[in-house]
C-alpha cells in the first residue's frame, strides 16, 4: 500500500477575528507538530491574506469556498486565482454547509472542483450523508453519487483530499464511531479502486470530519482507512495540536 501522509485540516468557518486568529496561529506556530502530518487551516476569505502571514509556512492555508470561473460579474464571490494571489494553496469545496445551508448542487460543486484544480489549487472535497439518509440505509448511495460527480471533474488526484463528513456529526458533538468512519472510508476506497484506479485508491487521503476532538481523535486515527481529519469547532482551540498529533 502506498504511504499516505496524515492530513489534518482546520475549518475555521465564519469564526474568529484578527486577534483570536492570530492567537490560534501563534499556538500552532510554536507547537511541536508531527513532521509527517500535513496541516492546512481554512480561513474566512477576508482573512486569507492575514492567515497566510500569521501562520508558519509549514502550515497550509485554504479558502472555504470559491467560484467556478476566474473572474467576472459575480458579486460576492472569490476565484481560485484570487486565493492563490493571497498565498493560499488549498480550497475546501462541497462542505455540507455549502450544500445544505446555501443549496449548492453536486453539479456546481463538480464545476468548482474542476476549475480550482485547473487553477492549480489543491482541493479538500467534502461528502457525507444526512441523518435521514443514514437511517434510510442510503449512506453508500449518497456518498458514491457525491464522489462520482467529484471524480468526473478530477484529472490530478494528487491534488485532492476526500473528506467524509456525515452531516449528523458536524457541529453536533455526535462523532461517528471509529467503526462507522472506517466502514465508509473503506467503501469509498473500494469505490475509487473500482471506478478510478488502484493507484488513486491507494494514495488518496480520505479524512474524517464531524465533532473530532482531542478525546476521540486517536481511536479514529488508528483506523486503517482514516488518513486524517477535517476539524471545525476544535480547530480554533489549543486541542487542535493534539488532533494534528493523533498519529504521532
Ligand atoms: P465540527 O465541524 O468539527 O465542528 O463538527 C467539522 C466540519 O464542518 O468540517
């Protein structure tokens, strides 16, 4: 099996101000972080520049969204070119809040993925089922459909991290059990093997998101197909360092 470096993303969402984000950045800058773990912080777009100048260069910066074209009359949107211009190399796309609060469709997310990758950004592509979908037994169908649309828009999987985030676990304090996470991650890897290639299945990081904390990260990280995390609430707390070091 190809070696997959652990990947931990922090998703700051619409939280913080310059003072608190500088403080959170200083905590990360001075912490001892496992050197085989890739760390990326997702900043609000207005703070991308600020996050890039506050965080040590060993920590990547991500935007939390972007639009599907480089420029134009799209009031309120930002483009991958602008994200790169601020020194950030990543973008989170398809987050459940984009899908379910802002009504983004699979099709739009796919177009964004394609344009971000063409613009040389790396992408944290998010998928995940809602509670009613899990209860109806359609988790696999939902995540395969979401992954399929992403896959149709990816040429270079080296620049993609897939984030499995069950919607019912995001911001709820209800983490998926290590077994539940492993089960879906394993199936997603099998899907990649069947529909993309062995190489991609072996090398793509599949990370888990949804109420990850310092208390539950080690057990989740010990699962064979859990290659890291996307962390919301805990990413602005000192415990984010423990989550980054979950495999250390
Ligand atoms: P949470 O958010 O860790 O606060 O549940 C995760 C996410 O939305 O990426």
